[in-house]
């Protein structure tokens, strides 16, 4: 906390609220200062179509303003000099400023620190495109929620995220997500059971048909 206060005092600290893959510390690629579980009020989470030109049109997790909702996540404190790298990672997103009053954490936040959240670009395909959720990406997100918010937080992610009817592409054996994580057998069992309970649809996009 002393490092945070010193950097904040010198204007060299920023914070950003992760609600998807950024919740999983294993996916972070900058030398962050600290990260704490948090809740963002006035926003809700949903899956949104992407503008991806890749072979797999993977949907993105995003947030949108909704005064009656809140989102669990991870508040990451990072060096100001690293913000450009995070922007590059989140190139399909717009960085939005948020108020400290909208962030709920166990300990008070340092004063004077800019806080951001990344909102996916608004995009509606000109022609219908079958979006999919990469399971390798979803695994990283779910592991992050389990670690930071426990099983109840993981359940809230699964059952309160909008547009979760988007089909899931089972790429776990050969991950397409560049920051894929390793799962324990217990995590695999838990995640699969939760998705089955939620009624998730799986699809083999290479064959154009459902697999489960």
C-alpha cells in the first residue's frame, strides 16, 4: 500500500477495472503494482459481437451502463507508463473514465488515482455472422472469478452475464486464446458442471454444427 500511495502522490499510478480476462492475474502482462477484488456499480456485463477478421469470430465480454446493476471484477493498480500497453491489449475496446465512488473494495481507495474500465467497441455486423465464445478464453475468465470471488462469485458471472446463449467453441485442447491458462481437474469439473447447469450451447464451427 505504501507503493500505491507514493505513486499516486506523484501522479504515476492508474487503476483499471477488469471484469473478464483481466480478472485472472495469470493473463496480466505488465508489472502491476497491486490488484484487489472489487465491484463496479452502475454497469452490467454481457457478451458482444466482435469485429474480428480472424477465422473464428469470437465474441467479446463487455460492459454497458446500467444504473440498477453491478459487476464483480478485479481493480488493477498499474504504473502510468504501462497504460499504453494495456490499451494495446484492449484494442477492441474504448477506455472509459469511472468515478471512485462507483467502485466498492474492502479498503479505501487512494485519492487522486484515475480509474478506467474498458468497454468493447459498439459493432453490429453488416451481414449476420455466427459469433462464438472461445472456451479457452472463458476458462481464463472463470478461473479468475473463482480465485478472486469464490464459487458464489463464479456463479454470479455465469448466471448474470448477458447474451450467454452465444455458442461456445470447445478449443480447450488446442487453445485459440493467446493468454490461455492451465486448469486443474477440479476446475474443469466445476466449470463444465456450471455451464451445463446454465444450459450452455457448444458448437463445432469448423463443421457448422452443435456438439453439445
